[in-house]
């Protein structure tokens, strides 16, 4: 292997990734199945709004509008005489664009509301898992401290251990956070 010039790091590829742990694979499948079930049970209105939002957020939508509005403008300026002028003041075009903007913003808001509800579900799940993990860690600290004390290990006398052995009260944490936000 040739040494790199001074000051330059050697890039080493990561080791081959072993298969995922069975529990992780199970969790991934469970979440995917849950998402598929929620999609299957979502109403027709939500699916239509999502499809419209997905299309309007694409480059195909942009190209379609460039073509339609471009032809509209060129025809009504008289540059493209394939049709007679039908909107020489562009009032119809402006009205059409305004109405379209109202509907598109409504569809985007519907999709954002769905995404927000899904994000809230994920946040609730994260919170519940974090609280469970904190509870389990607290129990493990208590058990480890008891074992250390039984074996006469000095670490059991660590002054931080009593604090680590206390369960966290989520309400107290939320109250403290809200109190810190007050002016």
C-alpha cells in the first residue's frame, strides 16, 4: 500500500454489512405492514388528494403548465396564429391560475395534515419507547448497584447513583420544559 501525501486521509471502504438482527428485521416488517394497512384503510378522498399533490409536486406538472400557459400566451399575443385570440387581456388566464392555486394549496394542506398526523404517531411511539427504555435502564442501574454493593465494589458508592435509580416522571419533565419557555 502506498502512503498518502502528508495531511491526506486514506479512505477505507466499510466492512461487509452482516445481516440485520432478527428483531430489527421483524420491526421493519411490522412497521411496513402497519403503513400498508393504514394506506389501505385511508379514504378515497385522502388517496385522491395525495395523488394530486404528488403529481403537482412533479416536473411533469411544471412542464405541462409551461406548455399550456406558453401556448395560451402565444396565441393571445398573436404570435401563434393556430387559434383566434380568445383572451387578449389575459383575464381568463389570471382567473384560471388563481382558482388553480386555491385548489392546489388546499390539496397540499390536506397532504400536510396527513403527514403531520403520521409524524405525531411516530413521535408518540418514540416517546413511549424512550420512556420504556428509561424505565428499563433505571431498573438495570438498581440491579447493578445492588450487585456491586453485594460484592463490595466501590462503584456502588458513586454519588450519582441515587439520581440514576429514580424513575423519570414525564409530567415533571414537561412542566420544567414549559416553565423554561415562559418569559
